C-alpha cells in the first residue's frame, strides 16, 4: 500500500456512503423476509452463519461474534438446540467448556436462505452486463479488503 492518500470530493464520498447504506438496508430487509419463512430469527441465522464459517465455537466466542451478552447468546443457543439446528458438546478435557456445533438441519437452512438471497440479487442484476457485474464485484471486494484492515 502506498503512502499517498487519494482525496475524493466530499460529495462523491457522501453519494457512495448513501448508496451503500440504502443497499445494505434493502439487503437486510430482504434477508429478514427470507429468514422469516423458516423457524428461526435473524440473530439465530447470523449465529448459524458464524458456526458454518468458523466451525465449532464456545458460547463465549459466539457471543463476541454476535455482539450479544453471554446470557442472551445462551438463550439463543437453547432455542436453536431445541429446533435441532445446533448441539452443545462438552470438552472432554475440561467439562466446564462447552462448544456449539452446527447440525445438518442448520446447514440446510443456511444454504436455502443464501440461495434465495442470491436469486433475489440475480433478479435485480438483470439489466446489468456481465462486465458491469464483474466490475461491481471487483470494486466491492476491493472496498471490503480496505475496510477489513481497520
């Protein structure tokens, strides 16, 4: 990365921020509509995604990822376990440590929801060329990489 900082006009940056905010809100709302077709809440879906992405984790780790209190995460895991989306496993070496493991039913729900979200996006991209979609993907990925460096 170079030491040179490119300054963009405040109006352009404001326009980009506004569009990203609007797009994020629409994606979030559409995602909630899709998730509501299943017997889970949006926070449960986010928890399932973390478990799929990172594998088994303790309730404490999951709590940190979700930015929720430990007790709230425990209640969330209780409901997911009751619905057979996850299961708790006690550590053989330290019985005080309990990890949460994603079950097949949870994996299936994640896949179905993501497929429906992608279908929605596919419908919205119908008027874009393949090159425009590829460029958009490239620029969004580039922005994401920059933001992750914080």
